[in-house]
C-alpha cells in the first residue's frame, strides 16, 4: 500500500513539474464546520456548498447533515460560496471548497465526503466510513451517475461515452461517474489530481458558462481518456450505494440526490426563473 501511495505522489509531482497543472485558487474564507462531541478523531468530513437556496431548504439540509454527523461522530462543513468572492461558474466552487479543507493542516482531515446541496441522507443507519474503508487504496470513490446501469437506466446518450451500456453493467469501469457525490482522501496525489481537473476545465469555468455540470465533464474525461490513471487512483461504485436519484431511489437507500432540473430557485445560475418550473428545492 505504501509503495502505491508513493508512486501516486511521484506522478503528481511529475504532472506539476511538467506544467500540466495549476493550483486551485485558495478560498477567500474557510467553510463553517461543526463537530458533535463524539467526533474526537473524525475519519471523514461531510462537505457541502450551500448558497442561493430557499431558507427553508437550507435549514432542512443543515439539520439532515448534522443529524447524520451526530450519529456517526463525523464533522460537517458548509461553504457559502457567494459568486462575488470568486467569479467562476458555480459548479466549480465544490473543488475550491474541497481543496480548502484538504490543504488545511490543523486539524488535518483524513478524507472528504462531498455532497451536492440537492442530496440528503435518507438511511441514517448506514455508514459512509464503511464505504470509504472498502476501498483503502483509492484516493477517489465516485458514485455512478444516472446512466449507469443501476436498477433502471434512462438510456440517454452521452457525448463522451455514447449510448448506455446495456449488457455491460457488470463492468464498473464502463460506468459514467457523478461529480455530485464522491469521497476523496487527503493525499498529495489527490490534491494534485484536483488541481489537474481545475486546469483542464479552464474553458468551462466562466462565470455564466452554461455547459451542464462542467466539473463533472472533466472528471469524465479523466475516466475515459486517462483510464490507466483513473483505475490507479479512483473507483466507481454502484449508483444506489450513495447516489440514488429520482428514477432509482427506493426506500432504505442511503442517499437521495435530486440531481438536475429545477434550478430556478438558484440565484447564482443563468437559468434562474427562466421557465416558471417549480424549484426542486421546494419539492
């Protein structure tokens, strides 16, 4: 295990020395963090960017995460990424927030559990730490995305991966990954990989860039076009382990992620209040 970690760190240094990466900008302020009394040495920190949502949903989100953190002795951090502080496309603020926690030396976080604001814990008994522990040699643990052969697939075509992979669902390496729910360990290689994703996404970080989940596109390009690096550093797990969505969620699943659509309540996106659809946060 030590040899593999050292090799990943060495590759990270080589990417940086070759000018293939630029450091992620430092966040202008530190996320607000909360730890229950039993979180003496938390193995995992839950992190969410929360901004521009209805106050009723913000309260729901915060209560949901604190309940879970209290039960499992975890830290919860929340980052209010107001766009005036860093004028880039909103979806990229997650990388800035994640890197801020990973770089912070006191206390040092072992790993971050990133959750989009439109995701909630549903089964409070299930352990996120157990999911992390099942993949001890991986810096990144991604949940499969919507079109990923879990329970039911909408069969949408994707620009990078083509049609849904009917008949090949047993091949986890063929599954699209989600940038909305993932875990990342605090290692030199992981921090360098986040810098690399930031660098590759330079064209899609414009403040009002309307390119879907631009950060997620760069994670996918890493998986598809640099599959060797991806397999060494990351793993993709079944969607419903921690990323159940509208057409895949069943009672008893760990996390419900109301991904996509209904962004009209979001004050920081260009499509807000554009078509009169009800907000997904209200629902």
